[in-house]
C-alpha cells in the first residue's frame, strides 16, 4: 500500500504508472526509483538503470546566471566532463525565451517577494526557468548530442499551492502521451513529487508548465499574488536510449 501522502495510480492496462506525493515525498521517490531502475548511473555508457540530477554540484560561479542548456550533457572526451554527461538538455518552448538558473538563495536575487516560499529538497540549491511558464526537456545519449528516449521522468517541486497549476506533459515526437499535474504540498512540508512511467511508450521530450515565472517580481498566490510560483529540485529518469 502507498505510504500516507503518497499516491500510486495505474491505468487499466498498467501501461502508465503515476507516483505522486506531498510533504514527506521520500517514499514516493524511492518507489519511482525502483520503476526506473535500481542502479544509479553516474558516467556515460551505461545499460539500464537510472539517472538523477540535483543542482548541488553547480559551481558557485554559475549561481544566479544563465545556466548552459547542455550543462548536464556536454559533448567531449575530457574525463572531467563524465560526471556531467547525464543525457539531459533543456530549452524554452517556443523559442526564443526563457532563462534557466540555479540559486542557493531561494532565488531571492530574482524575486525577493516570493523567495520565502521556496525550499530546497536536497542540499541548498534549486532550479527554475525564471522568465517562461512553459519549457522543454529533451533526453539525449549521455555524452553525445544524439536524440534518445526514456520511459519515465519525475520532478521534485517546491511550493506547489494549487492542484491544477503545475504540470509535466510527455511526448512521443508530436504525440502527447498525457499531461499530469503535480499535487499541492501539504502541511507537513513544502515539497511535492510527480513521476510518470510509461510501460509501452517511448518518451522523446517532456514539457514543464506552471502558472507564473519568478522574474515577474510578483508575490506567490499564498502571499496575495495572482499566480502559483514554484521552483524545482531533483530530476529522476531512466537511462536514455538512442532513438
């Protein structure tokens, strides 16, 4: 049975598994990890298993600045790049627009009004697209600029206040596989987790959407603002496979 605050839903054919939780999200994340693969891969060339990204390894020199879209899949044979070659790139959609940033101050330098609402899940750094409400994640073969597919993807969100405001939508090329909303956090904690796994589908891209963006300077909805502002922490996904 799911732990309190943790929901695990399957469709009629067990083709799609949705795992979500609010507050204490650790149990849900561990359930999703088992779906993706018990082995955590940290270098290119893996078969099976899963990948994870948090933002705690981002150097201080990049905090509060534009984060390169390929930071977590640089191309090259330099051994120093191996730990960052995790097969994930992100981009605004539709381009141009959007600025990806990592902060260790809850994005106080971008939006001091909303910053008190946010809380990192692991370490003290969080991630956001600070001036776009819709942006895309594309899987690639780790270490190569080569399109790949995955079967599942999950995100830790901070300060989701409304059940139908923040979502992940999955695509197989131009075909939507469904839009899934992150649950609002509960009184036990600031975090929400949403992970979706497709047994019989190949995911070629993921889109993340939310009501507002931090660079607007507005307050969060719980502070009297008009939009539910959020930031993100850990990403979890299975090993990307060449298309």
